[in-house]
C-alpha cells in the first residue's frame, strides 16, 4: 500500500478502506518486562546502525545509471 501511494496509484487516505482487519492483538501485561528488555535491545541496535542505513540510502552521484 505504501508503495502504491508512493507512486501515486492511491492516496494514503484511501489505505484504511483497502485494508481488512482480521484480528487485533493487545500486549500481554504479564510480559511487560520482556517487552521492555527487547525494546532496549532494539534501541541499542538502532543507535549502532542508523548511520549505516543513512549511508546506504544516500543518493549516488557517480554518473552511473545503475
């Protein structure tokens, strides 16, 4: 859906009407500690890799058409 919106085939406003929700999942409060630990790992990973992803997504100005 995001790709279709990105190329102008649909608007982002149209997406909710195109998506059918089969189920809604709620976090289990008993697992809060585990969720917090995993989120801390995610944040650490993000901090360590964000510069790499930024570099990978930089436009290339080498004159190449690839």
